[in-house]
C-alpha cells in the first residue's frame, strides 16, 4: 500500500504542542534530515519511528498517514431500522475485510463470468424489467413464489461467499454485512441468522442487488437500489397488481389488510414489503393508493412477528459448532468454513483469527476453532 | 520496570504463583501487573470462567484490583494513537499475521502493546502474532516462559512451582509450542535434556 505522511496534520500537531521539527527528530531518535524527507514524501518512517511519531504527536494512524484506497475493502450495510452506521462500524468491517484477504486463496474456485446489472435505477418500470430478467434467469414466472434456493444459487453464480453468523437479534448493528475485496474480486456476505424469517429473504435479495451492482457498493444509492430491487424481485408487478385489485374489492380496510397478510404468508415475506410494492404499483399505474396508513401496517407487523431463522434452523438453540457448520454448509452452500479449515490446517492460524473474521464471542470462536482444527 | 501480563499469560501463572502482582524482583526491579482488559475478557467469557474458576477468588481479585493501572488523559491519547498504528500495520500484512501459527493481534492486543510502548512496560504474552508485531516495532516483549525463567533466577519462585506449572499446562493441553521448545533448553536443569 503506497503511504505518505500527512504533512498538514503533522504541522498542526507540532504547532499545537509547541514542538519544532528538530525537537521532533530528537524525540523520535533520528536526524532532522530524515524527518524532512518523511514530510516531503521522499521516504517513509520505519515502523518503530512511525509509532513514536504517533505517540509524540497524539495522532492516530488515519490522521498521521495518507494511504491509497487501492485494495481497500468496500463495505455495504443492510442496516437494522433506526441503526446509525458510524465510522467505527465501517472501520471495523474494513478490518474484517483486510483479514479475509489471506482466506481467499483457500476458497473454492469462483465463477469468473458473472451477471451484472448494467444501468441500475430505482425507476419503477426499469426495476420491473430487471426483476423480470432476474426471475427469468432463475427459471421462475412473474407470479411464482421466489424461494431461498433460487437466491442461494444466484449468489453462487455470482461468485459471492455467504457467511451465516449468529450475531443476536438485538444489540448488534447489522442484519447483513457485505464486504467486497476489489483486488481479489471476491464478495463476502455475512447473513445474520438471528433475524426474523419474514425479513430474511428480503435482505438476501438486497444483498444480491449489491453483488449484481458492484460499482454501487458502499454508496447510498447502492443501498436505495438494493432495497428497491429486493421488493421488486420478491413481489413483482404482476403480484402487486393482483393484490391491489383484490384489496380494493374488499368491503373494508380490515379485509383489504387481510388480503395483504395472506400474500405475505404465501410469499413468506413481510407484510410491509407487500404493502410497499402494492402502493408502488398503484402510484406507477396512476391509481388511487390504498387508504391504509403505513404506521398501521408497521404496528400489525410488529404484533405478528414470526420466529428467527436460527430458531427454525437449530432446535434447540444454541447449536453445537459441528451442527452449526454442517447446517450452514448444507443450507447455504457456503465454502467459507471449508476454506477456514484449510487455512487453519495449512497455515496454523490461531483461534483469534476465527473470532475476528466472524466477529464472534471468544467462547463461540474457540469452540468453532476446535471443530475446524479437527 | 513494569511487566504487563496479557490474559492468557496471567491465567497460566496466577493460580500457582501467589502473590504474583506488584512483587518486585530481579536487578531491574520488575513488577508484574495486568490491565483491566483481563478482567473484562474473563467476565465476558463463560468459557474462560468455566476453565479458570479460581479467577474470581477474593484474594486474587483483590490483588488485581489493588494494582489496577490508571491512565491519565494524555497517556490514554498516546496509547490510542499508538494502538491505531499497530492495528493498521497488522491489517496491512494479513498474510504475515495468519501464518506460522500466528493470529492477527486484535485491537485489544494492540492496546496492550501500545501501553507497553507508552508507559513503558514489558508485555508478557504467548501470542505469536503479538510477538511478530512487537518485534517489528521494537517493543519489549517476553513469552510466559521468559518471565518464569527470570522469576526462577531471581528466586521468587521455586523449581517445584515451575514443574507444577509445566505439568498443569500439559495436562490441560494448554502448553504453548514455544514453552515446549524451551522445556529442555532454558529449563534443562529441571527437566533434563531433550529425550
């Protein structure tokens, strides 16, 4: 990675602390000329000198050093409602991404020719075309229920590595985490299995959108497109049109909501997704919107929350490491754990690596490590 | 001279060497201590609490709490700055830190090494990734067995205690590879030459 010292930040810190360049050189234990060369970008300090610079000036690595973005992991989040993505979250995810780099050579061979969405747009008609093309590629019709297996196959086709994790249903920031390594041309998708079953397919589709639009990864428009794509793919126009007609023929709003609830059950997606897609259809077709308030949909949805994916997969909870790995490999067809196992056996990598790349507790990571080391 | 034990180093020694913390020994007046991170790490992990039930003994807890290192704002700023440099360095060489039995030092590991740099202190750990990082940055670092050897030389522990510690770690399948390597060299008088 090409690195340069941040001249401006260092000069400001020197001024603030009343230190001359000569005094700085003396404190670091080097010559004034060496410091001048560092500041001019002619040379870069050795690790021990860089550490001394940081402590003397009280500057963190990001303040002290300018690095190029080449090879930097690209992060995209599917956030939990109301969760705020902070720099610390991004930095942590980038750190995981950097640590995943050595794992890449242990992964199964990835698909080289991949499908991409060339002109991603959140325009309703354009989204419907993309959704229709995707469904056609998956071999399912416009009104068919899209299953998990269809999405899993598509991830595999796109060379994405799924990493199912148990991050808890509360407290943790992510529902899913998307880490793209541009230099290695690999995408890791962390799926939190401690998520409601009804939401799970939506954000799997959301993550698929990121995989299909790598140039939008990490950008706000990428998140917007991914949300819009997921809705259109899971509940396309043909479904929304039929639900709209059925709902508007009902004698009461309660009955209209029952129509939407029935559709949510059939398609195994949330009531909110159905509602949003029906309203988007109505708006695009210049029809009157359903006179149902969004807050009522949310209230109803919250009162009818189903089980977590993890609860349906692993009964009883928590699963043993062996069951967890086996279920993840079988259900999600992921080569992640096999690669991890190969790496541990080949490089002697320690348990702390498992803890850090899975963002797991020490307890879970140690147990998983023992299983992978066998 | 302050000597700082990481969690594993503390857990490998504290049961059998009492008192452990705050006792000065050797020509350099070494004095052992731990950071609050050790307390946090064990109390966050039911596994560690199960494996080391003696950790919560009143006597040991009082010893740790009594010697707790307090940091000034200035020191904390410096340690956090140093820690960020160390962690960035780890992330820039992930291959180097995941091979030869190493794990990449975590942000907490980097904090301990940064503490050693700023205070200064010698860090005691058996983590090979931390050793590589410390060596790259000229930070003083010992393996647990280095500490044991120095304590033995300074006569603050006995041959029997060293034998007990090696045996216990072997029985618990927790004897680090580096300890195995020095068992019949640094501790040849106790364990004899390599069979």
